[in-house]
C-alpha cells in the first residue's frame, strides 16, 4: 500500500491548481484520494514526493500545506531522543522469550497426594525446581532416576514447555515378571496349594497337595517322545495356605529420642542457579544433637509464579532418654515388628487366622505370633 512507510495529506488552494495536477500526472507523482473543494483540492501522497511539489506550486501560484501525517517513519520520529521507551518493550519481549527456558511452575498429574510429595522431594534433589533451566538430557536422566527410586511407578514422563514442567505418572498394575531362564519353580514356604498357575513348563504338584519348602512345583525340563530331556523355562505362580510362627523379644526399658522444644531455623531463596541466604533468619548450623528438616515452596507474587523457590530449614533438638514401657505397650511394639516381618517376606499375604502368645522373662517381653495366611510361594530357580 502506498504511503505505508510515510504518507502526508496536503491541501492545495488558489492559483492554477489544475495545472499542478497535470504536472503531477506528467511527472508520475502517485497521489491518492483526491477530493476537490471550493478553493482547490486535498490529496494523499508518499512523503518523499511532497518536497517536489514546492517549485511547481510557486510557479502556478498554488499554496500547499500539510494537514495530516501517517506511517512508520512519523511514528518513530515521535520517539526521537527517547529510544529507551522503545527499547523497554523490546527488552521485555526478549526476556520473555529467554524465560521460556526456565522453570516457573511445576504441575503434577499423579494418582495421589502422597506420591506427589515423594516426587516433589526427588525432583528438588535433582535441581528440577522453579528457577532451573533443564535440558532434554536432564529430563531424561531424571525420568530414569525416578523410576529407580520409586519402584511402584509403572511409568513417568517429564514434559517442559513455555516455563512449565509437567509431571505425569501412574502406579504399576502389572504382576511381577519372573526372571528369564528359570529351570524350575520351587516352593518358598511349606503349605497347602490353593491354586497353581503354570505359564511355562510342566506342573509337578496339584492343587490340594501339601508341599514343603524347596520342593519343585513347576519343572521347566520335559521329555520328548524318545524319553530324552528337552531343556526349557519354568514360569508361573502358586497360591498356598501357609502357617508360620514369628517371634520377637521386646525389652520393657528402651532408649528413645524426644524433642526438647528448642528450635532453630534458616531461610534462603534459590533461583536461576543462585542461592540467597536471608541474614535475618540464617543461623549457624547446629551440631549432631539436632535433626534437620528442609522444605521447599515455589515463590509467587500476587498469584503469579516466580522462577525461584523458598528454602526453609528447621532444626529440632532431641535428647536421648530411657523410658519404661507397660506390658501392653511392649506387646503392641512386638506385634508391629512381627507384622512388618511378614510383609517383608510376603507383601501379598492375606491373613486367615492368628494366635498370640506372650510372656515376661527378666524384664523382656517374649512375643510369639502364629498366623495362617494365603500368599504366592513360587520361587524361580536357575
């Protein structure tokens, strides 16, 4: 469009205005929107042609005067000697573009709040927090580390775009995969078989039979028509009803650590690879009698996320003391220890029956827990 860069609207009056128009046509002056009036006419033309009209206008006795100006040239001329006002928005756009590579906020799409807190702590330990500038390699390394540190996860992805880090994951719903190359599946506990699921190999035992620990349940090797052994792999699961006894000795006098009530704290701000300790909160780090707890929270201003986190460190002083347990308290601790041992050995155990027996011997509570439970007792052996 003519005049987009710089254009003027002028008025011509008096004299021989028709001769001025003829001259403009002859010289190729691109005038637009010519409007005649009682004294002459008004028209638009590119600003670079306006000075060429002065000499023919004097020759024909025509007075010309500029009415309006428009275009990029005249817009920039207004800001002459005030370039800082233009540099400000340009610098803001540049900073906004560069800020897209910095984490401003973290969004978690996770199944439950407890898993969110766990992932948040792991990401902070790997410096994936507001104010950091991660690369794609950093995100891939963090995904692998999170899968190792959180074995309950089935999958996890870290997506970073436009200053937002999105964490998406879900818990694993698959059954544990037995290692390849198992020659047989043996019984890890003694019990009565309730179900035998053979995925590969030949079942040696049947449902309803009683097996002892170490007996073969599924054999990977089989015989061909000529009676020769053909090596193979064994895979499967075996649910059984198991009866087992757990023992725990719990002293009535135990040593424990209790908080004394003395607290110390420090605060700092981390962002863009820098750390700023707040001097009015920072105190000297205490000795080993104190236990430290560090929390990190993203900073925001009037609801807008900032590329920084607030780091609060709290030290609590503990004192070691001996306490005397009642027999009921000692029995509760011993029962908890026995149940924890069962869950460590058989995480999928479902209790059927249980019997408890306890007696006091020389200030020590001896606790015996006899339990019947259902569990998978299949153990692959190479």
